[in-house]
C-alpha cells in the first residue's frame, strides 16, 4: 500500500527531451491510467517509476520515500509487460515463485501463495506447464499472477492487453478492473487505447509529446476536454472539428452563410474570432424540421447494429462531419437530413493554441 | 498423392553444383577413402612391400598403451581448451552485453584473435613464454616460479591449452554475445523487478536461456581442439617433451610421417574420422532445439 508522488519529473535521451516535467500525485489504492498516442513517452514515464530508466530530473516518491536512486527490486513494485516477459525455461509455478524465492520466503509459504493466486486467476491447472504451452490469454494471466503473488505496494502495467485479440482484451480488461478493486493496490496502467483508459482508470493522464495535456476522471475528460488534443483523443468515433467564426456577442458560431450553432455560456470576449468547434458524433441528433436546424448532405452510411454512423458534408463549405445515431437508420446518398445539437455540447477551442475557450 | 517437382533434362543444375562436388571429392572423399584403404594395409618402412591385413592395424592400436595415453591426453586437452575458452568468452560476453557506449569497438577488438592463423597463435605464445627470453617467463621468474615448458610436461600441456583456447575465445565470444542479445530485454527487466541482482540474473535467466548456444559451442570447441590444433602443437611443443603434448592429431602425423608407420597412422585417422562424424551428428540433432522466448 503506497501513494506515488511525481515532482517535476523529466527525461531526456541525450539532447532529446522525452518527458517535460510532470507533477502528479497518485493516491494510495488508486487506479490511474496514462494514455496517449504511440511514442508520447508513456512507457518511459512508467519505466522511471519502475526504476528501469534513470530519472533525468525531478523526484519520484513511492510511499513517501524518494526512490530515484533505488534499484527496481527495492521499490516494492511489480510490473506486467506488454510481451508478458515470462521466463521461458521455467514452469508457470516457477515463474510465479521466482521473486518469492529470491526474497527468501519459505517453501510452504511460497506454495500457499502461488496456489492461492493461481486459484484467483484460474490458472491452477497450468502450474506445471511451460509458458510456450499456453495461449496468449493464459500467458497474460500468468504474468498477472507473477505480479500479484509478490503482494507489492504498486502495480505497473505497460500495455498488457495489446497482444490479445479484441474479444479477450475486453474480457481481461474487466478482470483487471475487478482484481484491482478486490486487492486495492495502487496501480499505474499505460495504454494507447482510449477505451481501455476510460473503462479502467479512476483517473487518467493524457500525455502528448511528453507533456501532460490533461489530468482528470474519465467523465471530466469526456465532458470538459482541456485541449483540442484531448477532445479528439477521447471518444470514438473522434470528435468532429470545424473552423468557424464567433458571431455577435459570442452567442453563436457561424460556419458559412447558411449554417450556425447557438452557444450556451458567455463567450462575449471572443466576438469575431476564428475558432475550432468540436462536436461529438453522438451529440448530434436529427432535428425537428420545423425548429431551427442545420443540414447534412449524406455521403456514406455505416451500420454498427446498435448505432449508425453517418458521414456527410455540412454547410455550403462542405465541411466533413460524422454523426452517430442510435439504432438502425437508413439514408440514401445525397439525402439531406436536418441536424441539431444542444448548445452545452458544443466545445470551442482556440484555433492556434488548441486550448479550450 | 505426393507431387514431385520435375526438372527438365538440363545440365545447368549439375554444372552449378559441380565445383562443390569436385572440391569435396578431391579434398575430402579421395583422401578419406585413401586413409580407409591404407588403414587396412601394412607397409614395411622402406615402402618395398605392402600387405593387406584387414583390421590388424586397429587391433594393434587398441592394445597400444601409447595410443590410450594419447587418447586420454586428447580428452583432457580438449575439455580444458573448451572450458577455458568458453568460460573466458562467456565472461567477456556477459560484460560486453552490458556495455552500450563503444560496443562496436570493443567487439571488433575481441574478434581479432580469431583472424590469427593457428601457427602464428602458437608462435605468439612461444615467444611470450620462451624459457630464456619470454616476457611472461620473466614475470613468473620475479614471483620465484621457474617456467620451462621444454622440460616440464605439465607446463607444456598448459601452454598448448592456453594458446589453443586463446585463439578460440573470439569465436565463442561472438556466439555468446549473439545468444545473450537475442534474449528479450524485458525478461532481464522482469527479473530485476523480481529482485534478482546481476549475478543471480545471469545464473538463473541468462545462462539457462543461452544453453543451446553453450551446447553448440561445446561440441564445436571439442571438434576444434581434436582436429584443428595441429598447427599450434607443431609450433609450440612438437608433441613434447616426452610426448606430454602428443594429442591424437599430432600422433597421426608423428607415427605416419616421422615414424613411417603408414598403416597405423591411417587407422588412427579413420578413428578420428569416426569421432568427428559422431560429434557432427550430435551437433545437428541438438542445434535444432531452440528456446522459445515468450
Ligand atoms: N533508449 C532510448 N533512446 C532514445 N530515445 C528513446 C529511447 N527510448 C525511447 N525513446 C524515445 O522516447 C519517446 C517515448 O518513447 P516511449 O516512452 O516508448 O513511448 P510510448 O510508450 O508512449 O509509445 C519516443 O519518441 C522514443 O523514440
Ligand atoms: Mg510504450
């Protein structure tokens, strides 16, 4: 049981800065997720917490103790790797017992703990097998088991599910969440998959090019994205971004002569400014033609069963727009449908800085 | 139904394999068959009469105390060479595996000895340990140790072992390093997180995972020590003093070309051939077995 405190943590490889000063407090028992596109520095940050990479600048403290100079073994952490990193020449049992043996835990106690964890993860039948005799999902469980038997104060996960097929990934995701809730061990989870991030984390850190874009709960990030980057990263399909001009007294945004959206909130400072408007596909709805609305010229329709994705052109400038509608709906190409969105679901971003207005 | 690939009546495939076949015939099959034939003959010392004696030469060998002496010596020699060169190469590789800066320079330097011809490798060590002029002899002398491999059989043996092992270190090093670098880094990191220090990681993770390489090199080094160390022995000790360093390959040469016992010498080379065949079979059977890193 421990909290983690990052203070101005930086990492450079030679002259290349990879992590640009991160401050973050992760509470005891919290499940946090670091999410961002590939190459943004997620693994590097996690590996600094693990002690596998040197910290260029700043401090990392685990359970109140600064661990900058401690070996990974002395940080009381366990890590699950993307490729599982199971010892190929040892049986599942030995893989799980390895760290306990090194720590000098007695044979009977090792046996008790390995068997107990194997039962939780339902890998009891494979204890005598070598890792290569297991399927991907089973290996994944063994990797988790190896981390759990240690009873560490912190769990670190580096994209542990990305080598699994889609169905198994969803199943294991739920299992990891249950397990973390049951054990209550502070966990830091790295992924590039925003769905994984949203479903698993109590809190998320969105990382972009080694900078923190936003910290917050999944709902926070979804409802109030701090930057255009976060807005585009969270949610699937991605938010639509359209250039527009702020109308009179900042009460509306105008796309072209024929299209504008009303706003809620006070944007009077921004009158006349060019902004980026963010509209989530799922927030757009078919309007009552007698009410004020805008129009979409349908181009492509994708049926997902539960939802229908409509891609079309919007306003005279033919801006591309994706709309997600509930259920099965049919439209023909070039059909014009009336659309509306409630004003509180319209996100505005500064066109140059990408910051939320 | 099995489908067969049919080649047209073209001479090209035969032409393409011809050089290899000709070389094999001239330099391997022909001498080997000659040795096989010779081993069944007894020729008098002047080459005047030759008699076909079936396995008489082999029978004689198996009752020859000197032959068994040479056999035992060769086994001690081979395993010492293999152990010494592999042990040293393994240590170097383990260290090189951790080096990040200047790794290429380090590797290149370590590979040089392999380019040295056996005769030169021998000559190098003879110079360094010459009983009167050698620099190492001088250094040992200052510790009060009198080195003279021309008189002391054990010292002579040590010297050929060192010279032979030294030459093989580079080769072993390359294989060990390649083996170690094929181990995924995350395995080592997982072990580090599990609490294993560098030595423990080496013993429990790295060494078991490179065991196919180790086995491959063991066979290779034994073959090397059995058959390719002639040049070194010839320059360093000529099998002496008092046959103390007369290993099997050298005995073949000694008995055949110096002692002119062609039949006995041919019989010895046939036995060596059998040994190399057995070692090669063992090699191929186990090289197939690869560790899967998952
Ligand atoms: N050992 C290294 N030397 C130099 N650059 C590195 C090294 N490791 C990672 N990087 C760089 O750091 C950045 C972040 O890498 P990483 O943390 O692995 O990204 P992520 O896990 O988010 O995909 C990348 O641009 C990568 O090229
Ligand atoms: Mg990564």
